[in-house]
């Protein structure tokens, strides 16, 4: 009789553990933002309620971790050449969202953008449609599905066409989009060019795509530029290679992009399921 109730109690406990175990498509997403550049940058985020109010500084090799709910949809970019006072007021050479450290609006082009829509199946991409100011790579970790690495890890500034170049102190600090410079329907994919059939890659977008094949180069560059993943954490790294391993914290444990973390978590769930099956069999034997 005692064994019968002991098995029943264990079954209840295991069922509870399974019910509160990891739900990859429903849990909040962990964002690790890393600065691998040789200079301080000031990431901007909109909406920024879950990201230190939308703006912060990152010194070289520094990183910060944030958590966003599954309903979050927004963008992350880097600002360069900024000078903020102790009250968070100031200006930036590129990516400025106004005159404040914490952004409530998108960055001023040109700016390399990481874009996210968090749902049961997340959508994410890196876009150069608004131009380029920093290499940026998005690496999903611990997710399931396609989960490809998105981004532009080449620096477009040294080879930026003269007509697109943004200079400060004689140095190219950003590369504008053709739409921003020429403002024509063809380059901006609007008017009669406002659909994927008529809006085709241009000389400039092809140059961007050749340098950064895993990033948006123009508005309808969807097939090779937008990616999906479920229940993943994200590492957003500036001035980083797409092949460079990156790490984040998941459930208070360090998980890296080349680790077996997701298999370990799935294994835990299967162990619980297997345990429940055994205990259920034993319980029926005692009944």
C-alpha cells in the first residue's frame, strides 16, 4: 500500500516538473549585446523599455544582457562618435536618435539595423536598407528551427562609393543607401517600383549584397535575408565575424553557439517523460 502511494506522489511531482519545464516558444528571450569594436559604441533600441530605456554605452569587449517578452517587436543598432553629458544629453556622428542617450525613436540613417519580431516563431534580420555604419551579427542560441546567423560582418566603410560616403574629420564613418542619397522611386522601391516584381537589385544594393550576403540590401530582399527560429536567445554582436563563437546565459548557465545546450535541455524533458511512463506503468500494476 505504501509503495502504491509513493509511486502516485512521484508521478504527481514529475508531471508538475514537466508542466513547468522549458517552453521554448513561450518564454521570454534573452538578448546579449556585445561590442567587439575597437571603439566605444552606444547601442540604441526601440521600443526600449526592456533595454535600459532604449540606449546605453558599450566599451570595447563589453557586453550587456537584457530580457524581452515574446510580444516584443523592434530594432537594435549601434551609434558611433557620441558625446553625452551626465544627464544623457548629447549628439552622435552616426545612428543618432535625437539628442538623448536613451532612444524613443529610430536611429537616423545611415545605420545598420538588427530587426526582431518575437512570436511563437521569431522573425529576425539585419538590414542595410537604411545604410551602413557598423558591422553587426545576430546569432540565435538554444532555439529550434532554421535559426541561421544573420548579419553583415564586413566593414563597408573603406570601400563605400564616394557618392554614398558620410565623412567626419576626413574619415568615412558611414555608407548611405542609394534611396537616401538619390531619393528616386527605383532606389526607394516606391510608386511603380513598390512591389517585388518591379523593384529589383540596383548597382548599389548589389555591392551591399556581395559584401554582406546574409543581410537585407534593398526592400524586397526577403528570400535570403529574413530568418526564423523558435524559443531562442539572441546574441547581437558589433564588429564580429559570423563564424566567431558567442555565448549567452540561459537559465543561469553559460550557453555558447557551438555547444550542445539545446540537446541537453531537450534531453531533460525526454527523461521526465520516460520517468512518467515508467511510474504510470508501476502505478497501474499497484491499482
